[in-house]
């Protein structure tokens, strides 16, 4: 596996989707016509970003060296995020859920999301935005988001208000990623089916496979990677739960967040930074970043 930018012969055809799940108390559907202009602009930006990423494109490392990129600390990354706080529109965001259940260590991988988004921004030239504050899904702020993320070592669950908002969020086009922070099975994984069933009644998990028409583009939006469960390193297949014939909740049993985390920042000589040890070596981490670049673009367009 290389860390290059080659993406195949043609960019995939994308399906337009509203970039917000919709605010409560309105009658506007998630795919409303009035959201067409912002979505069209986002897709135009997306396709223009893909144009340079052809077979002759330079590698990520070469681009980094040419642009003389410097290391950035977690403090600097947060500072940049705060500077862009006033304008979050048309930016790739993934919000971390902070459940009301006090035993859920939802922020166990604090550098995972910001540096995963950092990598997506550098690989696609799409604008990204990170918010370090945990999201209370019982509040209406949830309806300003498109993609949510939850991880923990422990059992997790939501109260009635959190579940009601999450169900509405999913029905309005939102996507949720669940990531077990202990890859060999844990109370987190055991919670997935019963807790998802409270959000999507009767939901049953499906394994992500390349021949499933609902998810066959999931891991080839930019990079042609082996799918989770088929990579050379130890990993298992992802699962997903559909709602209204759309994949809405994804579950990774592989502790992907630890692969995104870093101990030292990216630099020109090491564009993905150094990992935290148990998140895998840099070859494995590169594959995990490629997975997320594919998955995030899939989630935002399906």
C-alpha cells in the first residue's frame, strides 16, 4: 500500500444530498429544493478538487514537500478551528457525541477526529471544520450536523430525548459512525444492536460488501482500497444499518480512531505524523486514512 493520490480513471458520479439533517419544528424535508444552491456549490467544489487527483498526480508526500508544510500542534489546530467557527457552511465536519450516560468515555481519542479531518482536507482540498466540544444530542444543535461519531471502551446508550433526536436526525439525512475503542470485542460492541434498535425499530446489521448496491461505492470514492475485513493487517468487516433504503448508521469494530490519533504532528518528511503505537504502523494508518477519506465523501453524498 502506498500513500499516493492515484484514484483510478474517472471520478465517481455522486448523489446530491442535503448537507444538514434539518432543523426541528420545520416542514422542510432533508432534501429540500431550497438547499439546492449550497449543495450544488459544494459538489462543484468537490469535483474541482478531484480533477488534479488523476493517475499523474503527485504523491501526498511530494505535495507536502513542495508546499513546505510545517508541523502544527493540537493547540494550533484548535486555534485555527476557532478562527473559522463563525462560518461552518460548506465544510466537512464530524461531531463527537457526548452521551448523558456518565460512564461513556466519549473523548478517549482526543486527537483522532481533528487529525483525520486534517488528512481529509489535505488529500481532497475540501474545507474542513473541527469542533472539540462534545455534542449533546438532546439539544437541537444536532440538526445542524451531517455526520456524528461515537466511540468508547464501555457500554453506551441514550436517554429518551437523545434517542428521539437521533432518530429524527437519521430520518432527515444524517449519518452516524460507531467505533469500538477496543478492537477485540467489548461492552461497546455488545451495545450496538440493542441501542441502534431504539433509534431504528427492527434494524438488523448488514456487513459492508462490495456487491451491496447500497454501499458498493463506500470505499472507492477516491482511493481503491481493500475493504475493511480484507486488508493485510488485523481488521474486521464494518457493518451498517439502513433506514428508508439508505445506509444511516455504520459500525467499525476495529478501533479506527486509534489509527487516526497521532503522537507527533504531520510534517513534510512524515505527512501522516507518528501514531500512538497501538493504532498500527504508518502503513496501516495510511490505509485507515484512505478509508475515511472514502467514507466521509460517501456519507456526505449518499
